[in-house]
C-alpha cells in the first residue's frame, strides 16, 4: 500500500511517513499543495493524507482538483482547523475523513485502516481493456492467462494503467519508479516499456503502450488506436 502525505511542516510529514513505514506502508511526502496535486493525480497511491493550510494551494483546493479529475483516492484531511465550518468545507471538498491536530498516532492508524477497508476489492485490482493488474500478486491477467511482473515492471504498469489514455512522461516514470536519487536514465524506462509490451502480447492483451514524442507513454485498448 502506498500513501501520499501532503504536509508543509516537513518534520511532521517525515514523522508520519516514518510511523507508516514502521507499519509496512510505502510512503511519499510532498510539502506544498501544488506539487501534491500533481502527485495525487498520478493515480498510484492507495490513500492521501492532506494538510489544509499550505503554500501554493490549500488542502481544500487540492481535494477539489483531485476529485474534479475523477480520482477516487481516499483522502484523510489532517489539520489544526477544528471548527465545524472547517470540517464541513473539508468534507464538501472531497475528503473522506477529517482528523484534527494534535492527534494520537493510534487514531491516525485507525482512520487509515478504516478508509482502506472501505475501499475493499477496489484497491486490489486495476482493469483497462481486457486486462487487469492484480496489485497483490503483481500479475497481469487477461482471461485465464497471466504473467508475473518484476517489481519495476509492476510499478511502471501500475502508473500507466491508472493514467490510462493520459500521457505519462519519462521523467515522471523515472522519478516515481526509480526515485529522485537514482542514476537511472530515460533508456531504463524504454527498456522496461519494451519488457511490458512483450508480456502484454504474451497473454493476448488488447492493451498497447503508445509512445508520443516529448510527451511520454499512454495506454490504448482494443481498436481505439489513434490515426
């Protein structure tokens, strides 16, 4: 499970990440609303913890933009603003739960687990065209045929399936799959896209990974290939 933490207090954000990682979650922290929105819209996270008072863009606007993009990620809004009107605005903006600071770590974990349980099977599989990506086994599945992906193949495919027909740049894939501090270059992305194309073909998938110069990659399904 991957959790995105959008919180401008770096020490708090990093502390939350450390807590969650100790419980087996993968985490990523972003320290302002504008970048946080861009990360959330990648569609690769299972849950988002969102502060309200942040530079660039406040949490209410982040939640509204994420929901306007039809992103169904569970949003746990975490803020010092405890007034009833603040809570109403947060929930109306698209948050699923509103937790006020200061908070007990046990309550935070309980809220996260409750939101993830509510998602149920929706977070265990991503489907597009005639193909599914099983998030637990790491397999691509088409009918009775399946193929297991390596860790990096899985991460690349997950991002592409979440983004569907929307382009994902090579830079984004490098950052999200290999990390900021990696020595990986764009050729690494091209190699793994090549691996995935072969595996999609091996199971008879109707998905194609299309490349658009300077824009990156996106998926096309069935006979919807653009002229």
